């Protein structure tokens, strides 16, 4: 087989390209720019294009498939050539489904917790010796690439993003996977450039439930009122519904244990926080569907260290710990800050977050952040005026951002000023939490942690 990727340098696209290459498929690709880590990974497998740009001459009649990335535009010359030749054109999720349609598909959907829940499932299955294909949206420890497609695995675990499929297919990605086992972790308005009202956004999850295969399973967070609403209102009788809540646990000497205080079978965890315990319970229910016992799950999950940038420890000392987290939506800020509070109840907490996504930088959506950082002792919010220009959004007034968050929040538009203020603090018995889906305009978290810790 021969498959060509239009916009091969995307985070998901380059992983899929490598997965197909590993499967023995002849892969080519194009893009107008490719950055690391995608560039280095593609080069390693001989898949990096010889030159950047779009080259319609690379689209030939002998291609079995063309995979179209979201980065490409509808007038992309390679896409136009493929359409002219009548070639089979797949979006990224369409091709994943095509490769997994004969497998049992576990699809994790939700506004938050998808990556961690997916990573937990994969970790447990690997520990239990159950072969699985997968697609996950972040780098995981022990996994070279984030897509695996094999001829032998009978299970496929997919992180189900609700964003659009491709420039020529405006469906949410997770509507194309047709899960046998579906998980919904939470519903909180996001991607307002695509879903202009919360009702429209929530409707995508209702459709997701409708697309579960007959005799399939829906696993849903019953603590989330919106998830509860879409799950309960769905009238399907040909699927089983498994609600979940946070399991019993305790925190002792900075370690979270599953089960009750007096149980001799308490399981120590390397992750912490109410939201992670919810993710863990969703993963447990999913693993049961493929034959993993609770005892096997507990033994395996105790060694799970978390997904990259999900409450990831950067550095710690006896009196200070520095964490980074992908949190950017309001509920994610609340959950992550609360987790730090619960895990380190006696320490002061300095929380820094970056407004980085399209939604977070939109005046209308900004109001959703009201009091989302109140549990932190010191609260810093950063945003880049340059990011606003790139996203073609109107300028934001720092005073309006401060007002939207409420409470005692200090707003920065220069990340170096924020870093300087952080470095000048006294860090005895104090933790630092850095939250963003970006990197605060190039902050080196490791170096910052060293200065904070004093090493």
C-alpha cells in the first residue's frame, strides 16, 4: 500500500504516519513547515519531506489513500489534485477507524481528562499483557510514538477529541470512531470558534453516545451534572450505562492511597487529585470490559506515573515542589489547584496560568474563569498580545482579565516579568504550579524549578 499525508508535520499526523510505516505501508508526505519533535521523528524513519511546501506532482494515481490534516486548507494544491484524480481521501480519524474497524474500540471523550484516562488504560493493559493498538494525544513514558496500528491487536484505545475532523469534514473527530466502549469524563464549554454556544457543544456528546455500537458500553462521570444529563436523557436500550464517582481514598505523608483507612489492601498511587481518581475509576471500568480484574488493575495502576504535563513533577526539595500541568480551561484550573491543596495541605501555593487557547483569549469566554484560581495563595495570569494577533483576536485589557478572574489575581503580558517575580519569592514550605497548554512564551521549566528550589 502507498499512503500520502497532506500536512504530515502535525502532532497527530506525524505519529500516524510513523505507525503506518512501522506496519509496512509505504508513506510519503508534505507540509509547509515542520517543527520538532515531529521533524526529528519523521527524519528518523525516513519520512521527512525533502523540501517544504505543497507539491501536487507527488499526488499520483497509484496512491491507495491520501490522509488530510487539519492544518491544510480547502484550496491546498495537493488536495485539489487528489480530488481531481478521484483518489480516496481520508481525514485523520477516518483513517484510524478504517484501521481499527475490526477491533474492539475504547474511545475516551470529554472536555478534560482524556489523555490521562487513555494513558491509564494503556498502562494497565500493557502491565497485564493485553496487546492494544492506540492513539493518544500526549507523549507517554515508555511509548516512542503516540499511535500504534498492528495486524494482531484485538483492542484499540483512542483518545477522542471533539475538535473538527478536517478542512473538508466539519464533524467532531470522536464522532467517527464508533466505539464499542465509550467514556465521557466531563463536559465544559470549549472551542467556541467552532461551537458558539454551550448547547451546541454539549450536543456533540449526545451524538457521541448515539454512535456507540449496538450492545456497547457507556462509562460516564456521574459527578459531572452535564455528563449525567446527556447520559440519562439518552433513550438507547441496546447499550449498558456505567456511571462512576470518585473512589474511597486517603492522603498520608504526601501519598494518595486507594481504599479506606483501615483496609490492608490500600494501593499507593504516584498520581493524586480528585480529578485523577475520577480518571482512574473510568479506566478501571474500561479495563474490566476486556477482562482485567480489579486486583490486576490495582497492582498495575500503582506504578502509573502520569501523562506528560499532567500534574507533572518538575523538581522537589524537602520544603518545595514545582509542578507543570496542561490545565487551561476553568474546571481544569480548579481541579489542578484543588489537587495540589489536597496533596500538600500545609504548604503555601503559588499558581501561574497562561491564557493560550483561542477560547481562553476570547472576551466572551473569559468570564468562565471567575474564581477558578481562588484556592491558590498567590495567583498570576499571563497572556501574550502576540498570541492574540496570531489568532486574529481583539486586544485584551489586563484590567478586564483581572476582573474576569475575580479575587486577588495579578495579570502579566510579559512572561519574563512574571518569572522574575516568581524567582524573587521565598520558597520555604511553598509549592509552585505552572498551568498552560503552551509554554509561557518559552519558559524553561527545569531552569525555573532549579532557581526556585535553590539548586
